[in-house]
């Protein structure tokens, strides 16, 4: 009974319960490095399938043995193909003594409550099958021929340009650890569905400046791992006190929360880069690291017109070599709320308020309700002590001016 009870807690932790579209997020670095992000679409049957898959993956991961600190990254892509069809992919990377990559995709038609297969999307499947096998053999010459003879096209995503087919490496039996995929241009296919193209955003936003003097007591609030369903309420608190924050965002969440990002900029807060999938950066190659950075930069620029200048490394881990791969300014902190760990307002306040000094950068997270609950008291207490709230860029600029005065 105890084992069943614990599993139930995990499910409650991971499953969204609000009746709105959002990204469910669970990030921890306690016994293992865990980053789980997946969409809650408010389509019950689709959300049930997604959460069940994520919960099972997480449960299986916790049972794995490893001589290194294990790492689980679950990320996603979300695409509204048209007014009827939603496509979601869940990508999983598990790092123990070996690396495992896998993918699960769901394509759902809201009108007829049906999960779609390739037969529902593409005409002339016989010709399609021939071309795909030919391309797979050209791209992955060690592919298992027996597998290819019985290949299925269960895992796919669609964007404005391509239909992307995914094949789990353990199934295709190639030497590759990374997911095997093929991009097929949509204009080369006989599609049986219509695809709505996304309209580009031509609005370019910039952060409003505050009047700060060299003698002011200043502090920067920073929020990692968002946006989330709590971010709007955090912005409400900041607005109430005429304060601001710097939000270090996970790139795969950006498209879901476009309006929230615009509000951040419009109300004087700053956006920074916190990688695309929240992987431990020190385990990445240069190419993988640059992809984590660049995909997030592109997503934020596309959503707001604003290009981040700051980067916060995931789990606070980085090397000088990683820093040399980007022009972004690496930003850590000197006051850690440990909100994700202590989980109560009183303990968060104990971790923050006694440790703040002028020039401090406070680390919080905007994907937890307990962080939101503590924010009002943090700001009001610091305001009473005469602190002004600035973005990290403003704080660094002020620090530079003071040093060169």
C-alpha cells in the first residue's frame, strides 16, 4: 500500500489540475537532476495520455541505477496544425551510465475525438514508404534491414515547413544515441489536411529604463524555469510595488506564453536565456550547448522582438569553456531563496531577507506557488529598508559605473 501511495503523490505532483492551457513543470536537483516540462492542453483525453506517459517515464527513471548523478530531461513541442488538430511531441533524455533518447508523439483531432496516424495525414503511402526507407538507408547506413521492412511511422511532428519523422535509436539499431529523424518538406507530400501558417510578429519591444542614482540601494529579483501558470500573478505583485524582475526563461515554454512575455517587457522587467530544455550544460558538446542557447534566443526574439543579453546556466553549472561559446553574459546569484526545496513562505523569507545587501541578485523560481506566496513579503520588507528594484542589466551597469567613478 505504501508503494501505491507514493506513486499517487508523483502523479499529483506532475499532473496539472487547472482548467486552462499551460505548461506543467517539475524541476529538481536534489537526488537527481530532473527537468520535466509538458503541455496541458485542456483537452482531457489528450492530457490524460500525455500525463500518463510522463508519469510512467519518471517512475521508471527513479528505479534506474547509476554510478553518476542521474539526469532526466523531458521536453516537448506543441503545434496547433489547424483549428481541429493538435500535435504534441514528448522528448525524453535519460543520462545514467549510458544515454537514452526516446520520443512519443500525439496527434489529436478535436472534432472527432480521434488520435491520428500517418494514414490520416498523407496520401500515397506506398510511395511515401519507399522514399522514407531510401532516405533512412542513405542517412543511417547501419540501420537494421529487418526493422526497416516492418517500419511504422508512429512518431511525427509538423511545423509550417516540414513533417518530421522520428525513430527511436534502440529500435532502428544504429550506432547513434541521439534520436533519428528525417525532415520531409510539406510541399513534397500529398497532405490530406490543411495546415494553418503562423503569422510572424512584427512588434519589437524594449525595456523601459528606471531613474537610478549611484547612491541608491538596489537589488535584482530573478526568476528561473518559467514562464508558468504563476508568472502572471508574479507580474501582478511586481506591478503592485512598481518593481521589476529578470526572468530567465526555458525556451520550450516561450511559445505557450507569448502574451506573458510581452507583458514582462511592457512593464519594465527583463528576459534572460535559461536554455531550451534545461539540460545540465557541462554534459553537452559545443554544438549541443549552442543549440540550447540559439533556439531560446530565436524563440524569445520571435515572440517579443527582444533579444536577451543575459544567460543563467541550469543548476548553476558551467565552465570557462562553455562561457567562451557565447557572447551572452553569464549571471549567477548571491542570495538563494531555495524556494524549490524549502517550499514554505517562512523558510523562503529566512533564506532571503537577512542575506540581502545593495547589489544583491536574488534567485527565485516562477514555476512554484510557494515562491509567489513569499514574493509580496520580500518586496515590501526590502522596500521598507530603502531598496530599489532593478533588472540585472541595470544592476550590472550601475556596478560598472560605481567601479569607474
